[in-house]
C-alpha cells in the first residue's frame, strides 16, 4: 500500500468518525430538547457537546434518563469535560 493510499484511507476514517460524532450530537440534542424543552440556558451546554468524543456522547444518551433538571446535564458535562482535558 502506497503512502497516498494510506493517507486517503486515514482521511476516509477521519471523515467517518466526524460524521458519527455529528450524528450523535444530533441525537443527543433531540433527546435533551425532548427531556427539558427549548430553553436559552441549554444553548451553552448544547455547544459543549461539540467537544465531546463519540464515546462520551453515547454515555450521555444513557445518563439522560436519570436526570431531572438542566443542572444535572450541566454537572455531567462539567465532569466529562474535566476528564477529556
């Protein structure tokens, strides 16, 4: 396998991962809005989703069932962002 072929394959894999992350963000955003409604205080949290890896976004889809308030989401995000950094 030549260098150009390897680079194309790596670019393809990166594109797939970005697409997977965007799909997860879309699903999580819909779940959050369904759970809490549309509130301006959610906007910063929804923006923070962009920084999470797919695995964390998948974890969020399960954690959301335990939350009762928006503060549960913000606390969870704060913890996850500390772990990512």
